[in-house]
């Protein structure tokens, strides 16, 4: 994301990035101004290429569109209109096709939901006309929207593309097996759903089930104590003010689950922490039955008292922010 704004600063001659949303609006404004300086006899798509700085054919924003938010919407909705999805020369050049998609992924979060939905539908429709582009952008959407390490990660966007991919008759059925599996995983334990119940072990003889836990809020924390990222997330949980205040008030519990079977002796923390339950999935049901989408460890969910999913697969800071907002609004009312 930062590279996107640095690149646009360089292309557009902006001296400082400013607020990200404001920069995107400035981006649209500058595209419009560049379009206004064009000579009438120049080809619009070629001139748009010169603005992009790397060959992607950005659309020309009409001069009559003056409001920044309208320029942003126009750019998003017409983003792909000059891109030839059937031209393999474009697709083979990552500096054009992949970089163009990366910038599209960076642009979408700043769009209002209706604009974002329409822009995404336009992209899916155009990419799906040719099998070569449908395959290529399926790979990119998984890389940018599904990979847990991607700064553009957006499961809703990826699921939208997957559904389009699965419904596209030009895609051979044999190529839909894995996407169909991914689409099913994405549909599980989404916000508003009741979290899938499963049995876990405190010890060889003591077990319980997720739905038996009584708490106003429950953080479901899949982790492996041996990984550095898990150690970082654990430290964040232990230091989060709102989370720990709710634990002290006995309103929140943390179910820390080791999903890889029976742990080796000593792998789970032995020090008891108030509000924490250190458990393991002895039969590996979560993993082997795909009860939860654990594409990376750690994975955190926030559940309510009825085990409804409030947040799915989010960082600690997002859980902390949600709880801070939710509890403060509750106390105000």
C-alpha cells in the first residue's frame, strides 16, 4: 500500500503523501488535470499510459467531473476499460497487469460500498470473457485478497471473484475443484454466523466444548506456541487495555487452542493467566474437517455470548478497537 502512494506521488509530482484517502482524491484530481492538458489529436489511452508511469492504461477522467469523490468513483468504475484482457502480451508483463491489479486493490477500500461493488463486478465481468485472463486474475486475486500476509487482503472481494469464477462456463470443471473448496471455507464462520462447535482438551481426561463456555465475549485464538508470530499476538493480547479490563470484569474469556493434535510435553504455557484457557484439539478435527479456515497461524475470532461471530480472522488491534467501541456505546446507552 505504501509503495502505491509513493509511486503515485512520483508520477503526479506530489511532495507529500498526506492522508491516504485525501491522496486518492488528489490522484483522481491530477488524472483529471492531466487529461485537461492533453492535445485534442492525441489518443486518450496512450496518453493515459504516460500518466501511469509503468504502462497500465488508466482511463481518462472527463474534465466535466469536478468533485473529488466523483473522480474517485469514475476511476474505480472505469479502471479496466482500456485494458485488453485478451492480449497475452499485457498479461505476461507483471509491471503492467499485476501492478495495475495491485493498484486497483489499493484503490477499492477508499470507495463507497456501492461503487466498490460495481467496480468489482465490472472487473469480474471483463476478466471472465477470456479464459487466459480468468485464470491469470484468479491467481492474482488469491495472492492479493486471500493470502494472510497481503496488505490488500479482503476475503469478501476474493469470495466475489471466486463465485464469478465458479459460475463462468468457459472455465473447465476440472479447474474449479480447489476454488470450490476455498469458496466453501470462506463461507464458514462469517460475521453473524454461529461459530462451529468443537470439542477440545484441557488434559488427557478433561474436555469441554466451545459452546459450553459462558462469557459475554469470547476470543477464539488458534495458535502454536512455537511460532514467533503467535508470541507477538499473545503479547498484544496480554497488553490490550480493553481486553484485559473485560477479563478483570469477568465479561471476556480467551480460548487459546493448539490445533495440531496432542502437544509435546511442555509446549503449552503452564502459567495460569486469569481469563485464559490453554487447550488443544487432540483429534485435529478443526484442521482435518476444515471446521475453521486456518490458512495461517495465529487466527483470531471474536464471539458474543451466543457464540455468534463478531469478527473473523482479524488482528488483535481490530478486536481491541471493536470491544472498545462496543463497550463504550453500551455504557453510554
